[in-house]
C-alpha cells in the first residue's frame, strides 16, 4: 500500500530538522514509526540508530547507563561534528533512566549538531512528565492521532484535499467562499462519504482501514487490544487487576460521549472510587481515553462540571460492543456517540497542527441546554453541534444561539449533520455535511 501523508507532517518534519529533541506521542499503531521512516527516506545517506524500549536487551543497556555505547554499537561509528546521527527511540516512556542520559548527550553535542533525538511513546503522561522533568527547554512534543477523513481519503483512494474546511472556519469565511469550497469537493463526494462512514464504524487505525473483510478487521482489533493489555497494562505498577481494567474499558465504550457518572461506575465494577480513578488515569495516560471538560467563563454555578468521557477509537468500541454495522448503529441510536467520537478526532487533528494554545470543551447548563463541542484556539471560540440526522433540528439551533448569547466572543457556529450545505447569514450558522469535514 502506498504511503499516506499525514496532516501533522509539515509541523513535525520542521521540528525533526530543528535542533531540539522531538517527542511524538500517539496510541499504538496510529503510524508514528511509519511517519518517521518516511521522513528518514528523504535523507538516504543519513546515519540512523533505531532503538526500542519494548526490547528488554536494549532497555537493560540503558538502565545500566550505557545509552551512548548502545548508539555507537548500532551505528558502528563514533559521534563527531561531521556526522549527524538520527537516534529514533520507540516506547521511550518505558525506560525512565533514558531521559537523563539523553539530556547529557544533547547538552554535550548540541553546538556541534552531531545528534538528533526523536522519541516516540504511547503513554502521554509518562513521556510528558519524564521529558519535561529531565529535558525542560530541550524538547518539543507533538501528538499524532488516528487517521482523519482527509488522511483516510488518501489512504484508500489516493485522493488529496487541497484546502481544509478548518481554514474556512478559522478565517470566518463568507457564504461565497463556502459555496466555492463545497463545489470543489463535489467530485470527491462519493469517496468522502464512503471514507467517513468507515471512520464512524471502524475508527482510524491505518491497518484496520487497509483491511477489507469484517472478520479480518475484528481479528486485528482483538489482537490490538490483547497487545495493549499484555505489553502496556500488565507492565504498569498502577494496575493490579487486569479483569477489572478490561471491565472498565467495556463501560467506557458504552458511555462514550456521556457525562461521567462515577457513582454508577463504582457500583457496576464493585470497586473503590480510588481504584476507579487510578485505572481511568492510566487509560487516559495510555492515549486510549479522553475527557472533555465543560466550557466555563464567569458563570460557574450555572454549568454542569463533570467531564464527558470518550474511548477515542471507534474501531475498538465496535470490537468491545460487538456492533460494527452502520445500519444497526443508526437503528439502535448508538450512531450519535460514534459521530461525536469521530468529530473529536477531527478537531484534535486540526488543533495538533498549530503551536497556538487550544482546548476542546463541551457546554451544558444546569437546565440541559448543551453544545457538543466548543473549541478554544487562542482567543477564538468555535462551537460545534453534530447529529447523524439529515434534517436540521430546531433544538440544536436554539442551543447554538444560546451559547452565542452566553459567549459574546463567538462569531460563527457550525452545525454538522447528514444533510445539505446551507449558510444562515443572519444567525451566522454554517450547516456542513459530515462528509465535507475534511
């Protein structure tokens, strides 16, 4: 299969060529190593040392304080100002002793441009904590998500989108610009719909998308889950009950998109609240789960404060729930949560491409008025409602308008659904077909 370009490439490749250490976070099998290998092909004469902290022998060398020896043995050459060495270390968070040694080597050779460290990891909190403690001021961190719609279109059909819809959103584009954009997408409409529906059901792991048969996809996801449990969860000192952890994953998959209810979860699992918090923190740290917190300005008391939780891969949800048919998802009413999960990934991909500080929230008042997602990027605020229906729901319009009244910094609101494109200039609401969110 051909290489599929990632939307993060531009920012990430610039960092790879820069002087700082680069950290790339992402859950297992989202394509971190493939992306790095693609970058290194641009420098075929380069000297590369590839290490993996999943390999016990290499981890033991680092734990013994011999990282430099391991690098020299791998490249079969000394470090020197005349030879830049690319040191790619996978699953870096599994070896805490690594970071102090990287710091020493970086400081020793930084003025000679002799060594470039690229660290990858599938555990956000551990790598973030270890790197910032030891490598403060020396490292840039990036996050690679599962494939979004634009990337899936290229992976499956080798088709490229010239301009992202999020460029129009950030520029507060007028109706004419939106119309022109929608016209430009029309030739791709069929393939976009097909790709978007696959993401709703199966999520964006590239190897799942490359498979054609349902059984093959389910087998892959089963192996993926088993590998995650055996390599990551079992190796964590924080997790002592693997069965309980797996049960938590089942519950989180069922409640994806819902406001977290710890009392019900504790009762269902028959565990202590502290255990629930510890296990859920690890689920989040290993980049399998994300919490979205309520958007709050000055009116703190009016809003619900509990976060919404998302098991962030729709394919894993399909495997855990045993529901992988789009028509059945629609009939059962579960398609709404899958659609939210898909949009959350698209928003995450958009925001990851820029260094501007950003966050994704939801909004809900004590009386139940709710907006699915509120993106804050810099000083700008963008509210999004999403529904799988093909008609415009008046309640959701009222919700968006209520948020605009609550937050005067909002310019346009965005209503994503299965209907046709429309532009309400008076109320400043853009109605976007789901297949066009690319």
